[in-house]
C-alpha cells in the first residue's frame, strides 16, 4: 500500500496561461478547441500580451496561490494535504494532474477552482473533467463548488474598494465585473449571474453602497464568437457613464477574477481605462486577491471541510 493513501491531494485548478511568447499560439489553439486562429486573430492576442510586458504574470500568481494554500493547509492539518495544479488550457492539464495524483497513490482528491462563482459552463467543466479523469482510478473526489460570498473574500474586496473610493469624487460609480459567458446559460437557469450579483451585493452592503444609484454589475472579456454573450459589457458601461451628466468617475471591482492576468491588466487597466480617459472620466480598479493570506487561508478551511474525515482514510 502506498504511503500516500492517508494523504489528500488537493487539485487546484485554474485557466492556465502561456509561459513564453512561443506558447501563445498553441495556447490559443487549445482555447479554440483545436481550431487555429487566423493570422489577424493571433497578431491581436500577441499585441495585447505585448502591451502588458510580453507575457502574463498569471503563471507566477497561480503558483504563489498554490504555495500559499499548501502552507495554510499544513498549518491546519500537518502532513495531510498536498496541493497539485491542473490547468484547463495549459500544461499540466487537469487530466495529467489527476494521473499524477493516482500514480502517487493518494487516497482522495479535493477539487478547488480558482474562480469564486459557479457556472456549469466554467467551474462545472473543471469539476467534470476532474471527475471523469479520476473515475477509472477509483479515487473518491470531493469538491468546493463556490466561494462567491466567502467572508474573507468579501472583506478583501470591500476593504480595498472603500480605500479607493475615499480618493474618488462623490459621483463615482462602482461597477462589479466578471468574465462574460454565452447568454444561453440564462436559459439553462445557470447560477452564474446570481452568484456574481451575490458577491457584488455583499461587498456593497459591507461598505454601505446604495443599490444601482452608486453600483451595478457588468461583464467583460467576452469570447469572440457569433453567439450573444452576457451584457452589458464594461466598455458599454464606460460609454454610458461618459454620456451621463451626473457621473465623473468609475471604479471597477473585478470580483470575478482572483489574480492579475490579461483580462485585468489589459482589458481593464489599458482598454477600459483609456476609454474612460477619452470620455473625461476618472478610473480606478480594485486589487485582485492573488495570494492574499486571509483569503487563501479561508479557502484552505473550505478544502479541509470538504475533505473526508481523517479516519475515513486510515
């Protein structure tokens, strides 16, 4: 019997990112389910990476989150958990990570996705892939599905938002954003829109924002496909605020993203910020969680609560 059977493998899943400029094209092909992008599409993606320094810092951010989670779990339950990364669109893929876990002889897997809001179209796909990969091995799989209103997460967002609001004019609008998904998820009663709104509402309540008159939700970074995606898009919101007589600035709280990466550093810090500047609007963005000790520590507690009791594996 493997010495690892009493240990729990935490499969920490994330979207993934190219690690070098040479990996951008194969990464893009993977996102497009094997369909190569046109030269124009590839050039546009490379241009956006160039604008943030040539490559995204997401890989380093995700590894820092993994290490912080491992250390937090070690404090909570010494010698019981190991944290292994699995990515949707980069190596090591989710399936490869599960194979590594199985080969090492772990007794169970707890899945955690680095995205706070559950959707069958996003987090659900990660979990389905992990379960499908683990099924032939017989290793039981436990999951953390959502942490949209985790108190430590809400506190992190609220504290940073309040600090930034204090330096903005009174007529500042707060816009909470998350990654857009195809609009058809609404027809399937997918919980994603309500999960995002629950985060926004909790943060707004925490710092006393008035509903809709001072804050709203919007979507960003929609895929470039023919089908309609959730809206309004953040750029549309910026345009609308620029045309309003009673708005002078906006703060984007990108609550759907937990690490600095392309959709934050380019789509917000460059594209949305420049759009706002052209319209004479002040612009700010709240910080991403990255490896914040309090938030990652709270996620470690959720992993511990999702895992089987230690005696179940002895």
